[in-house]
């Protein structure tokens, strides 16, 4: 049986990946700090991988958070994420160079102004200033993957992933991504009997959203294919504005509330929709969770978790 190591298997995407691997009967082992493995420590990571000898790894470990968190902690974010990915490739090369590494790369690494994100234009312009620290390190994953394959034959499968949402994310609105953060704050506002609900920013930015288990399914299924150094979008080519998402979540909740927009918060890039042509070539029959169902499941999760 294959051993698959999930780096950051205790995080939002990592937990979903772990569950799916276990459901499929794979031997899945998570490595994260709370399990005694800090990816900033190359020696410790190398020892763990030497003991496990995995055939594949899915890299869901990162120092990440909301737009505001990443901006406020920019130096720590760039330092930790660069060091983590450098260590992962160095450790792989040292003890299991024939293992394949799957990397979910956030689509915040696309040029800030790209309205439709097409893979061939991924690095044709700077990342948006609001996510400079994190987005730049995501581009380095590609450079590392290409270089380690060229010199050491280490294989990688790189995916570009839009904003994920769904059950299982953190409950601190500062650390979660926008959609889950809105749901958490809406639940709190409704409990407190608020009649107005504040959106951070203008509400106008359009984003593509992927249900967490859909993203995990693509990552896991790609273990069966070949390497993919040039990343491919996990894409539906469909977006919803933050205001639309908040209105939809309030509707699912049956919560009649006025949405107000606090424009003192930065918006980030105006639009991020992912081109789906390459994805459809690879997964022609893939069905994504409809957004209303996904929001409804996410609301159920946070209701039962609170
Ligand atoms: N969530 C999204 O919307 C989204 C969208 C696109 C791409 N992605 C990408 O998917 C990956 C995972 O994102 P996520 O949202 O699942 O993040 P998350 O919930 O914050 O999980 C991060 C994971 O990394 C681990 N970790 C952090 N620092 C570590 C360290 N120094 N050593 C070992 N483990 C460490 C954490 O566990 P410990 O704290 O216990 O160490 C946790 O398990 C990231 O690369 C992210 O860019 C996410």
C-alpha cells in the first residue's frame, strides 16, 4: 500500500485530504507542528520522511490567513513560507527523491490585475501588492519544482487553487478565508440580534470559490497521473462578489439583515476568475458542489461547532 504524507494534514485543506485518503484505503500520515514536525526544521523533517519513506506527499502546510493577516504579518509570512518549501524539496531530495509532491498553489499568485486567470499568463505581471508576501512564495514553488526535477528527478504536481470554503476551517475570522469568515460573523451577528452587517471592504471584488472537498478530490486523484510542473487551474470559470456571497449566506440562514460596506478595509484584486479549459481536459466529468449547497453545509458545520 502507498504511504501518502500530508504536510499540514491538520489544516483546512489538509484535513479534507486526509479524510479522503483514508476513505480510499490509503495509508495517510499527517505532519504538522502540533504533531511534532516543524517544517522550518530541515533536520527534523528529513528524519520524519526518512522513517516514513512515502511514495507521495500532498503539501497543505503554509503560514497563511486572511488578506489582512497576511498583510500585517508580511515578513513572517514570506520568511516561513519560503523556508518551508525550501526545506520540503531539500528533504525530499535527500531521503525520498522518487516520491511525488502535490502542491496546491493559491491563485493569489496570479498577476493582480488579471480578470480571467489563464495558466499561460500566470507569471506575466506582479502579484497584487496586498498579497505580495504570500503570493511571491507560491510562485517560487514552481521554480523549485522545475529545478528539483531537472537536477534530481523529483516529481511535482502543481495546481492553482481559488479561494476554498466549506466545513472544517478555523473559527477565528482573522485567519479564515473570506467566505467562511463571513459565515462565522453572520452567525454571531444573528445571535446578537444585529440588524446591520458590516462587510470588510466594498463587497465588489469578484472571486471564484471552490468547496474544500472538491479541491481535496482533485489533489488526491492527481496522485494517479504524471507530474505537472506547469500548474493547472482547479477551475469552474465562475465567480461571485463578496456582497453576493454575504447575501446568499444570509438568505440560507433566513436572516434579514442590511449589508453595510466598510471601505476602510482594502479590497485586494478586483476580480479573480479561473480559466477552466485545461482543467476540463484533465477532468472532463468533474462536478463541483453548487455554491448554495456548499454554503448551506458550511453554515451547518459552524452552527454545530459553536
Ligand atoms: N484555504 C484556501 O482557500 C486555499 C486556497 C488555495 C490554496 N490554498 C493553499 O493550500 C494550502 C493549505 O491552506 P489551508 O487554508 O488549509 O491552511 P491552514 O488551514 O492554515 O493549514 C495550514 C497547515 O499548515 C500547518 N503548518 C503551518 N506552519 C507549519 C510549520 N512551520 N510546520 C509544519 N506545519 C505547519 C498547520 O498546522 P500546525 O499549525 O499544527 O503546524 C496546518 O496544518 C496553502 O498552501 C494554501 O495557500 C488554500
